[in-house]
C-alpha cells in the first residue's frame, strides 16, 4: 500500500508541476515598450487599481508624506519631466510621485501602475536634480517593465507545491532553496533592467545619466561594509550595477 500511495503522490506532484508550467508559459506576451517576452498575470487596469489601493498603506508604513510641499513639488516636477519626455508617457499608467517622511530608511520603490515613492532619507542625500531623476527614472523603469505584474513568484510557488506533494522532504527542502535563489535572481534581473531603462529615460529627458552612478555610490555607502552578498539578495551588488550603468550610457548616448 505504501508503494501505491507513493506512486499516487508522485503523480499528483507531477501533475501540479505540469499544470504550473502550462499556466506560466501559456500567458506570455511581449512588452511593447521593452521588447521583452513576459508571463503577465495582471492587466494594466488591475496594476493601476492595486497601486492606488496600496499607496496609502505604503505611505503610512514610512511615517506618511513629507510635510514640505516645496520638496514634494520638486519631486513632482522631476517625475513629470521624465514621464513626459520618454516612452513612459505612452503607457496606460498615471504616474504619481510621493516623498515620504521616513528620515531613516534610504529607499525608493514603485507599486504596480505608476505609484512611485522616495523616502526623505534618500532624498536628503542626493546631490542634485540629475540624481533625483536617476532614482525616479529607475522606479519608472520598474513600472514600464511591468515587473510587479509578472508571474515569477507564482511559478516558483507552484513548482514548490508539486515537489512538496510528490517527493520526499529532503528533495522539497532542496527545491525550496533553488526556488529562493531563482526569485532573487529574477529580482536582480529586474533591477538591472530598471537601471538601463533609467539611463535611457534620463538621456531622453535631458538629464546627465552619469549621475545615476553617484546614486549607486550613495546606496553603497549606506549599505556599509556588511552589506548582503549579491547571491543572497534581490539587488545586484552596487559595483556590478555601476558597470552595467556605464554600458547603458555608452549604448544610449550614441
């Protein structure tokens, strides 16, 4: 009986894996703005709705919005200039830029559909308008690249479910480790693509793309000597990002 049960579990696990792969690869489309084939789980309208719904909570987690409206207007001005002079204007998203009150966390991030945030902690360390454009251009790149709409997490979770059902715990543990590494690799790929898009957006909007390297130096200094190794992080090492940014500058400045 045990052998029979094992066979049934193996078949069920294999079926889950096959179904996950079918679901993932049957929903592919080419991003018209990046040319990249993606496996998308959300429509642009759903991305916008999720972003708008999540934005107040994200702001609250960082102490709310920064009270100085002059700084907020400056962020809006740079963000609008980037959108209006790049392919971002042709997308189905309405971009909103938010300066967060958080003076401790050096960070910027984007929600699906065009909600973009930068903390005061990072904003205050930027040396000029071009560096702010680099930060916001990178985050616009995440939105244009539709990184939050892709089904990468669902793929690895589905594969893990199949392995957990059909195989022994040791195999499942190994698969979990592999899935975790895959998700981190996906994250690093998204960051590098957003860096490249950020460079292009800066050039198209008349900003100096070399200032994005200065942003990387700021992030590197903030992480300190004990920063997480690249292989264990969703973000590439700042030194690797700088090299890729230099390549993108050469590519789009010609």
